[in-house]
């Protein structure tokens, strides 16, 4: 009986916490604090575990953040979009990671907006803890980004990258799913 009540409580609080999302799929689960600003779209069965620090999903005017089904987002993650951030299906994003499609201000004049370029994480991507993904990056299907890496350029599918800036470590074996 207690287990059923806890599940019902998580379902109801998750609906409340995602109320500001433009679109949300079924069976979303949110534990902890979620901050949503702008056009944010969540797929089915997205899980957000923000128990240590809030997860921030912020899209500016005319921008959009889209997170595919069965993604897992951990505590302290910040995703900011001035144009578009797209995260595919079955992705995992580690603690304190940062994904942003813009510098959010010009280098010359901090009152002016910076250049934006869309960020895309294809399906089955895994970002370790404290990964930073910068504007204009596409991370290929099945790629893994090691903890603490700063991704400044595209990552090929099924690649393991790490470092600052992120560099190819090796290619991963393709698994049949």
C-alpha cells in the first residue's frame, strides 16, 4: 500500500513540476526541483532526478528545448537555448552538466545577444558528470562523453570522447539493439 501511495505521489508531483512545459509525454517522473522557462518539450518516460540541485531548462524567446523519450537527467543539469537544443531518445545526462547553444552575449558588447547555433544530441548518447556542450555541436548516436569534458565540435556516432577540449579516445563497438 505504501509503495502505491508513493508512486501516485511521484506521478502527481511530476505533473505539477512540469506544468510550465509546452508539451510533455506520458509517465514523466521528476524527483526534486525542476525550473522550466520558455518552450520546453519533454517526451514520454523522461526521468529527472534533481534531488541535490535543481535542473534548469531555459529557452529564450523563439527558442526551444526538446528532450526525447526515455531520457534521464541528473541533478544540477542546466540546459539553455537561445535557438534550439534537441536531445534524442534514451540519452543520459550526468550530474552538473551544461548544454547551451549560445554564449548568450557578444564578446564586444555584453548587452548584445551572442551568436547561437543549434545543439543536437542524437539517440543513445551518454554524457558523464560535469560535461559542457557548447553551441553548434552535434553528438552522434551512441556516443559517450567522459566526465568533465568540454565538447566544442561534433562527435561521431559510437565514439568515446574526453578532455578539454574533448578529443576522440576510441570508437565503441556497435551493439545490435
